[in-house]
């Protein structure tokens, strides 16, 4: 945080966090202190105090910042007298205006410390002895503090993949699902491959879809299912259809028979259906096929509106193509009931963007969605230093994004993090090979570090942070 008229700075840095208690280092022109702040649900309590050499437990939990109280509320403890002096403030920063802010004043030993918080961002202004320090957005990352918003989160999920040290069986699968339920997860999106669902012409295997429906029915989760007949840069269709146009009578007839078989299994439990995964990757290389695919999509959507009327039908795009949804992909986008995206905020060289990217990216996503629902099919953020990240940074990004989702909780239908567990080396190598990315530097480290549990099945900071947001 910087003072506009001088070079003075105030820095608040999260040194460590387990998602509930965070060690914060406050560095001012007058010195440096370390605090331990503990989340008490819409309230931060100081529980330890010290410096870089260590903190000493206070023995009591001292309320410091209370975000859910009305203006005029006061409380006193050994830290001083605190009061909420204003709510609903608008504060103009360097790059944006923060709204619905809350201001808290601490009076201690004749000095007033005034701190202003914004929903989804945290501390944006700090004043002491007449000096005002404003958030320097360009050099800041969002902390692991809870949002000042009291909105509930929309349904959140995590793809429950097999852990590196697990045996793949029904017991381990149920254990993973129980882990998600206990962590507050309420959304599941899975995938179906046409060649696997129709191994021979006219013979359908709906086992995977049936398992999906049984999970979401039993646990009462919001549900989505993606048919990957386009999977990134490839067609995933039966071999005898590979060379056919998307709008050919034979292609349409076969697709509609598959969709009819799938709809019979939906049973009102598949809320969102996606016809194609990251289709923008494929159509970037085959733009002349867009209109034919749109014709096929419209036929599928019309059929599902008859056979499964409650299901919203859309197409999955990458978040990096959001700007082109109004141009190149306008017709495909307009045809969908919802905006469904995969989201991985990293550079073309697979370096993670800072956690603050969640704020600007989500603003663009909301604009592109218009009044439609938003579904995040995948949210993928690495924790590897090789990808300019860390386990704490992964957690910071996900909490920053969750804070944005709180502010749009009625528009976001569901959001799924990819993955629950870090991949084993063999699983990572296999996936890298399948995707044809073996020669791409840093892609393997990115893929292997996406999980919220490490390869020893220990929770990473991101898991603790997300479940804390969901359950507190």
C-alpha cells in the first residue's frame, strides 16, 4: 500500500496460512510486526503477536475486524477500542472503484488506525496519524482472508480423480466423494466420449453416465455433463463418421440416437449438458466447419428440449476465447443456454498469472455471459515453482476467484476445480502424451501440480482454503 504524496509504503504480507489461521507480517515506515489472525466467520481475531523471529500466542482470541456488524458497532479488548465507522463506501483505486466497502477504526494509546476493506479484495486503504495509504493493485496479490461479502457461494466442486497412491476401486471412489461432501462441495461435472458410449453402431454403454447420475442424485448436487465429440483440437466420433460433415444426414441421425439414449438416463438430474469440449481450439484450425456444427448443435438442443426439458444445453469454450465470443464464435455462443468455460490463468509459456487475474478475468466473463448462467467446467491453477507459482499462491488464486463468485452467486450455476489430487508421474506422462504436449516446456509440471492434495494425499493450502470458505 502506498502513500500518493511520498515514497512511504505499508506492506501486509501473508507469511503462512492453513486456511483458518494466517500469519500476517505488517511492515510500516516505523517497523515490522507479525500477527496471527484467525477466521471466526465474518470476523478476524488476533490470536498471536510477535515479529519475524516468531509469534507468541496471546492465550485469548481478540476480535479485531468484524465485517458483518452494522455501522456504529463497537468492541474493546487489550488491542484498543474498535468501531465500524462506515459501510457501503465507494473507494477509487488506481485501476478500479471498490464498492460496498466497510471501514473499521482502532483507537489505541491515543492513535487511530483506520482500515477499509472491499468485498473480494480485502484491505484497500490504511490510515494512521493523518497519512493515507492506498492499495497498489499492480504489485499486490489477494490475501487468504475471508471475503467481506456475506453472500453464499454458488455450487462448487472438485473433479474427484484417483490419487497417486490409491487403488482404483469402489471403496476409494466413495472415499473421494465423501471427502468432497465433507468439504462442502455440491457440484459435479463429468465427461462422456462418443466412441466409448457407442462401442458398436447402435449399441450404447451408458455405465459412466448412469454412475454420474447416481452420484448427484444421492448427494443432491448440481450436475453437468460434457459430451466430447469435439475434444480440444480433435474429433472424438466413431471411426465411420470421422470424414463426414457435421450437418450430414448420417451424422445427425447417429448423434440424435446417442442423445436420445443419454436423455433416457438424465432423469431430471443433469442440469447442464455441453455438446463439445473447448471447441474453439478445433474451430481455430477448421473455421469452415462452424456453420455445419451449429446446425448439428441446434438439432441436438431441440431434441433435448423435448426429451429432457429441464436440461440447459450449451458448448464449452476456453476462457481465453471470451473476447471472440462476440465475433468469431458469436453464432455458436448465442445458441447456448449458458456460458460454459474452462479456465486456466497462465501465459502461453505456462507461467501462472497472479491471483489478481481472477478479478479482471471474471469481469470479462460476466460481460460475455450477459444474463445467462455461467458454468466453470474446469478451473486449473498450478502450484509448482516451475510455473511461477507456489502452493500458497494456488490457494490465493482460488480464494480470490471464490470471492468473485460470491458477488455473482445467483448467476454462477457451478464451478469445478481440476483436480482433487496431484497426478502420479505415470498418469501425468500418459496425459501429456495423449494431449501431444510432451515437447512443451513446463506443461508437465503444470499438469502435475494442479491437484488440491499432493502425491502423498496430504491437503495443500488450496484445499484448506476452499473448504474453509465453504464450511465457515
